[in-house]
C-alpha cells in the first residue's frame, strides 16, 4: 500500500469515528425530543414552563416546572458568585504571585479537588455542612440553596482555576515585560495586562466550571432539600431540574404523562445549557479577537 | 392434513408442558415495597430448591397486577389491594386473581429525639403536611419552625401517606422531599425541628417515633389494627396456585418465610 493510500485510510477511519460520535449525540437528542414532546398533549407549553405547582402523580396532575427552573438557576448563580472570584484569584496567585515551590504544591491540590466524586461531595454536604449551617446561621434546616450552592462552587472551582491558570501562564512574557518597562507595578501589570490578555481562556474556564454546576445531579439531589418552591431566601430548600429527573424517573410508569413530563424537563434543561454554551462560545470568540490585536 | 395439524398441536402442547415442568421457572413482578421480601424469600427458596429459577423485577404495584392479568408473571406483588377496574379487566380475559396477604407495613411519623412533642392527632399531622400548622408550639412543643420532610411523589411510602394521612389532599410544595427511607432518618437525626415518616423497619435510636391518637407505632399495634397508618402487602396469582408458584407462596407464608419478612424491614402477619 502506498503512503498516500495509507494516509487516506487513516483519515477515513478518523472521519468515521467522528461521525459516529456526532450521530450518537444526535440520536440521543432525537430520543429526548421524541419522549418529551407528547406531554404537551396534556398541558400547554405556557402552563408547563410558568405553572408553579409540580404534582406529577396526583389524580389530576400538575406539571408546572417554574419552581424547578428557578431552582436550577438560583443555585447555579449562587455557586457562580462564590466560585468565579475564588477560582480566578487562586489561578492568579498560582500563575503570577506564588513562589514556584508553593505553586507546585497548591496546583496539584486544587486539581485533586476536581477528581472528587460528586456523591462524596453530596455526602459531605449532607452530614457535615448541613448541621453546621443550622447551628451557625440558626436556621431550621441545612439542606437548602446555600448548602447546594456551596457544594457546587466547590466542584466548579478546580475547573475554573486550572483552565484560567493555563491561560494566564501562556500570556507572552514580552507583554508583561513591556508593562514593567513602562513603570507599571506587579499588581497593575496583572490587572491591566495579564488578565485582559488571558480573558478568553478565563471565560472558557468559567463556562466549563459552571456547566458542570448546572447539570450536576447527585449533589443537588442530596443537599438541595427537594422542595418544588420558588425560593424566598438563600436558606430555602429548592428542587433543581436534574434532581427532579433523577428522583422520579425510576418510578414513573413507561410512557405515562409523568414519564413524558420528566423528559420535557430534560428538554428544558438541554435548551438552557445549549443557550448557555452558545453564549459562552460567543464571548470567548469575541475576546479572542481583541487578544489577536495585541 | 387435519390429522397433521392436530398432531402438531398435540406435540406442541406436550413440549410446552414438559419444558415448564423441567425448567421450573417462576416470574415475579411488581411493587418495589414488596420487592425486598420477594428477593430474600426467592434467594432462600432457590437455595433450598436448586432446580427452580426465579426471575424478579420491580415496576410498581400497578405493573404487578397487570402482569397477572396479561399472564407475563406467575406472581404479581402489590402494596395495595386490586382495584375494581383491574378485576373487571381480569374477568374479561378469563383470569381469576387470588390475593395472598404476605406482610404488613407500618408507616411511622418520626421527629428528632430532642423534640418534646411525642404525640399528635391525625388531624394535626395532616395540617402540618398541608402547611397550616407551621410552628411546634401550636402542637405543644417549643417555639420553633416545623421542617416538614416528605418523600418523592413516586415512592410507595408517599402514596400510603397521601391516602391515609392527607386524604388525597396535596402535601404543601415547601416540604422537603428526600429520596429514601434511610436519607429521611439521616436528615431528621440532624435537624432538630424536623418531622418525617418512614417504614417502621427503618426506625433507629437517632430518631423518635410519634404516637398518633395516643397509639404508638409498633409491631403489636400494627397487628391488632389500632395504629392507623398501616397497609397490607399482597402477592397475587392467577387462580389458586399450583406447582412451584404454590411452593413459593407457601414458603413466604411459612415460619421461615415470615422471619425473612422481618429481615426485609416489614412486619410479619403472624
């Protein structure tokens, strides 16, 4: 076989593999929509999205997922508020400020946090954090939005930190040296030069970290409390979309209204994460443009 | 030609009856509440009768009874009695479902051990779960918010609670829902103001059961019928059972089988 034919063959195999994974993803999506759409024969889209009662197994069931949507968003935003600054500042410390020796210890430890199974984090939240929150804040129950947000932030920080750190590290030293040569201090250089130059990588890290948080199931199932209400404070229990699906799917009779409704929740979740990722892609693309203009 | 068809049918009949005799297969389907009992009994029964193979699956009480009506299972487990609609459907298919009461289940309201409240009425319990009673001082406890813990709407325990305590009214949306009996025990032991409900088999010293109308949730009070939140668990067969099906049901109802019922966390019927 000639070299060119071999090359073509390998190319073909890889094309096949790539097509296979895309087809599989597409089929999963198709399945999701096929199993979810039938619920709209029983309930209108508006009632489904904006209805505020979720009683899927009643004789006259109510399929309103508004509290679930708000639950997902509130917990994701709360974890973002905690995880973004912590993750990015840790990355800045490791990449720019810390001694080499200290950085070599801190970095693997942060990355180790990412390998923690979510069920372990959930268990930790349930057994250790919940009773602590009850005592510390003097609240009736520790399984709530605050606890879940805290645990999700814990899961998102390693991703945000390690990707941001890589981005900060790969900022060309010529840029930083130029800044120092103009008389800027270390801090001014970090804020005005290094961070803007690495912004595309940092935002990728933030998005990957947060998409882990919004789709995470086990942790919210264990520590969010599971009450399908629109939370009035950060200490109220919530029921995000993934935990609803996980808790109810096993017992929902095949092809019942409840089954279709759970798939429709999955569609909603899918659409939201899709929009989220699309927006993220756009942001990182936009900042990449400015980076190239340096 | 007629003779040929007749003989084929005859041969087929012999083959089918022979295979069912040799293989000794038993299919059991239905309620997840009865499943642990069926599982323990099936393991013990298969160990004692190695030629019998038992296939077990869950799917809920409705599916268990449906399997009997459709003939897809030999035994259908159910944590409720058969409904009128299901009997009519069975009759239309010439199926005669026979119930066997194999165990009892008692669902006990539980609170944190530090809670002073040790008894409630059914009405108070219902109003707590409706969200009308919000503070422990309204039912004789200290001034603290009641944290209401319920189960997911698809759980069998929740179904009984809803039927017997809530009278089919809705549990308030603000109630915490927790995915398993074990997790409810865990949450209540860590939350001073919490109230929840569990199958009596899951009771532990980290939590405290509450008397209802002055009756304590115990095995004895379940058997004598004074405790109000109990339910029988059934195994249904098509017609009076024969062969291995009979053997298995007899085993579940034997002294040894009822001991396994206790191990599975339910209450034996004798």
